[in-house]
C-alpha cells in the first residue's frame, strides 16, 4: 500500500488519487506493479508537503524513532526527520522510495531516514518498536483494515503513539461518492476495532478543511484523526 499526500494549496490531484483508493476490492490496486506505474507516471505525484494533520499532531511530540507507513514520495518522513526523528519509511513501491530517498538527500536528512520496501498487507512488525507510528489515508477494505491496523498498534513502543488519519464517512456524501462506504472510518470505529486496553486517547477528532473538488469547485471535507498513546 501507499499513502496519499495532500496537495497545497489547491489539492488539484487529490480526488483522482482517492478515486483509485476507492476501489480496493480490485486487488491490483494494492500490488507493487500498480503503484510503480502510478509513481512512474509523473516526476512528482504529490506536492512534497507533509500531510497537514501530521504537522498538527506531531509538532508537539518529543522526537524519537518513527515509522511512516505508506511513505510514498517521502514528504511525511522528510518532515519528521527535519523535526529530529529517526524515521523508517515503508512503502510497497521501489519507484516511490527512490523518489523519497532523493527528497531526503535534497532536504539534508538522508542520514535520518531508512527506506524499506514492503507490502503492508503482509508486513509484520516483529520485535521492532517505534515512538510514533503514523499512517495517513490508508484506506483498505474493512476486513483488511482489521488485519493491518492492529499490527500498526503492535509496533508502538511503550509510551509511544499511534497516529491514524483518514477520510471521514461524511465525505462519502460529498466528494467521494464512488468510494465503498466500508473504506471510511471514524475514530470511534477504529478504537472499536483495535485492542487498546489501557491506551490513552489523546486526539479523537474530525476537523474540517477546504479542498478543490473534482469539477474545480471548493468543498469542505473532514479528516478522521486518531492519536493514541500506549501505556
């Protein structure tokens, strides 16, 4: 899997990419060949800016070791590294990771980021633990989400945090009508799916922001934002 990086200021290609994520039952949309072709189709698929909810949620955290799940072209990983984090950027696409590594070099943080190629649907954290595990706009069919997201929680170190950001179900009635409704989730829904006994819920919110819709019209969307801390 790979993640969606939001575009500023107009988010001009955001809807196109979300449309692709909205057909997850077509399994080829999750495989390496699909994402290699996607990332090879343009010099830059995304803006190079970090996801805004990552900035909002991680700016106040003490840097440690972070896992950026679905790193794509590396904007989130590079931003974290600039804040002082040691980052592992995980993505299924070697093409994306090549761009991400180049971004890190240009940004002067290459020594702080380790890029790893892997399929999230098969990925296991093993014994590795991270002070921050972050996943943005990782929209999977509900059955796969219930398999993958608990592994993200498993990778969080004691005292560390899991940050998950996604599209709120309210968007299903506006700009994302062609999404399967089972791809959307709320913070409460994620909490019900994850085994987080004893964890502290630090953020469970659905903030709004503006984007440009598929026909160029301004629309208001909501992000599901869940940040939890492991005891």
